[in-house]
């Protein structure tokens, strides 16, 4: 499974097109979020970059 990392300002959302796929990348609170597409269920899940963060981010790991 491929995924990519992007750093941007708060609340930004962008699409990143690669030669094979189109990724939608969400950035929460200025932190890096990896957004991965599950091509079986066609849903998106996000994982907050696993560096030391404040505990309140544990509730922000999923994006609809």
C-alpha cells in the first residue's frame, strides 16, 4: 500500500496526483497526516504522523 506525507497549514486539504493514483491529503492542526486509500472498500483512513504529540490527538485519528 502506498501512502504519502504532506506538511501544510491548518485544515488544508489537497489532492495529489501521481502517475497511477489520485490521493486526497488532509492536514489537521498543522501536523502531517498520512491518507491511504483502501481500494477494496473505497474508503479513506488517516493516520497521524507517529511522533510525540499531545494525547488529545488520539481522538483525531479518523477522518470522514
